[in-house]
C-alpha cells in the first residue's frame, strides 16, 4: 500500500486528505496519471511531489509502505 497525502485544493477536489492505494513499484508520474484518471478534475502534471518527505521527480519509483505527498504551488506576497 502507498499512502498519498493531499493538501489545499487537492483535498477540496477529492474530498480526502489522504488516499491509500494498492499500487507499488509505480513511478511518481504513473501515480499522477492514475490519480487524474480517478479524479478527472485534478491536474497534477506540474505539481511538486515528495516521497517519504523528500522531493521527488516523476521518474522516482514509489514502493509499498511509502508515503507520497502532492504539494500544490503556494503564492503569496
């Protein structure tokens, strides 16, 4: 199982702050695609990701037991 953490508008779109999925040995990019198929209103392609609290690129493989977080852009002034 992979635990996916969702923040800000991602929570609003999915109605969840975390999702557990049975995909392992998928890349971050593949999980983004899977999430977009499950929630068509999401757009994760330009979203930052972290695996086990370390920033991760789309080619990083996510293993069973890992935590993947999608981090929306933050704006401020």
